[in-house]
C-alpha cells in the first residue's frame, strides 16, 4: 500500500479521484502497489461526500506525514502551488502536476531539486491534457534533433475559431456560448489572449531543446481581433485560421510565437477542430510526427495526472531524467522573422488605396469578396516582421486609407 495526497479538489482534482476509483484494479496492477488517497487539501469542506474524512486544510499535515510518498498538485496558479511543491520535493516526496503556469515559470528549478533528491517531478498533464507528449519528448524522440514544434495547444480558442469559421458567428457570440458550455472560464483572458498556449509551447520547447525557453520572451497574440469577415477571406484563400504556437531552433537560438495564423487547408493542423489539440514535431531523423487528442477537460487531464502518479510510484528511489537545463536559450529577434501576411483595409477611394498598397508593399495579390466596395484585401510576399510593421504604419498614414482592419500571418 502506498499513500498519496491531492492538492486541490476542483475540476481536475475531482477527476483524479474519479479515475483512481473507476480504474482502481488496473491502476494498482500497473503501479505494482495498492494506491491509497490519504489526504485531499482544499479550502472547502465536502460534508456528506465519500471524501469528507480525508479533507485537510493544512498542507503541513501532508508534508510531515512520512507515509505520503507522492503528491498530485492540481490547484493551478503559481502560488501557493510553488511553495507547496518545492517543500514537498525538498522533503523527498515525488510530485506530479497539471499546472502549466508553475511548470513554465519554475520547471527547471523543480526538476533540479527532484534530481538531487532522487525522486520525480512529473507534468505530463500540463501541456496537452490527455495527449501524451512529455514522455515521447523525454523517451521516444531522444535519438532525434528536434528543430521545430508547432501546435494548437488551447481547446477553448480552437473551439471558438472553429465555430466562427463553420457558422459565420462573431467572436463575442461564440465566446459566450463557450462559457455556457464550460469550455471557457468566466475570465477567459489566459485562453483568448494566448497566454495559456504561450506557457505550453515554452514547456515543450524547453524539453525538446534541452535548455530553458523563457515564456516571457515569446511574442504572444490572442484571437480577440479575429472577425467573421476574416473567416470568409480565409475560405476564399482555401485556408483556416488557427491560434498557432510555434518554436523553431536555428543555430542554437530560437524564435517563438503564439498568434492567429491562416494555415493552408492541406496542413495537418488545419483539420484539428473544436476542443481538440494537436502538436506537430519536426526532427532531423524521424521527420514529421503529430500528436492529437482532447487537450483539456476533466477526465483527459486527470488521466494524464494519474499516469504520472503511476510512473512516480514505479520509479521510487529513481529519478526519471528530463533534459531541461536551467540555462536559458537565446532568442532570435522577432524583427528578423519572416512571414507572408493577409491584410484588410477600409478605404474611401479604391483606386488610390490600391496605388498606395502597391507602392508600399510591392508585389501583392488581391482577394475578392462580395460587397467589398469600401474594403481592400490582399496578401503580401514574404517580409520581415519589422518591415511589415513599418509598411503598415505607412499605409495607415495615407490619406485615402481610413484604417487597417486586419493583419494575419499566412502559414
């Protein structure tokens, strides 16, 4: 018998309990020992429920109980999760977590403590929910030099963009529906502004490249400015708009970005819809490989947490090596990164608007939609981010141009 504790009894925490109970026999067999949930830490009491007698409000009770060998942290947020996890590792207890904020900010440090104590800090559920991706990076793909990771890493934004594309709905309308269905939080900022995907790509890139990719240095944009009109243009271009997280390694430096991208319909990620996520990896030996599945949700995420619990139990007294150094990777300036762009401007006088666009951007391709009398849409040739920003500013200054309505990268 081995005792574990769960920190937090919210959506994921209750899911962990459910998975452990539902698949008790097979889980115990795979772990090699019977698993006992000895404590659940939460601010609330749960009278009349099966867990009421194991609820505690005091983390020190868990920390000082020598019987507890593994702790599952599913509270979310950086504090007090960081303090609790660090103390647990220093005390010699293995920790598993679904907390992407914690892992992105303190992952290298916590992995270092676990290695020193010959225990484990595992976080499979922090990136892809139920999609297995951390283990493949640490084990299956170690013979490869991975040089690019691209993914749809947030189910909420992917659901919103899918609905906007298929049904022609506005962002605000779909967001409200997503909140009603429980796909989006009451405060959806972390999802719709790209912060959630940013932390996830930082974790994946750090593991793939072996050095710390600081999420605070990743250029991040959300989907709040995407319109139903943009979706119409995307269809004409035979493309789909997705919130893409991308990190590419070049000569021991990286450039990374989270932003809406119009990807070609032939790209594998173009067909990842609704709340599903996918991670597309390129290596110098394996070539291209993609991981696909439900990236979030109570039971998929809980399943990944429980898989880590099993791994921690199976590897008692043995650290599972993770290649994530505390040394930071250098970033290539976003100014130097090249892309093609889709642009929409409103104009009072179309001939003058076209003259200005061609004068400023050079070779462009126009996109035609119905009812386009005061609207000019075009795609650019490949250009650096810095040059594009400068040209957009010039375009805005032209007297015949009312305003730039949209600018989306092509991928």
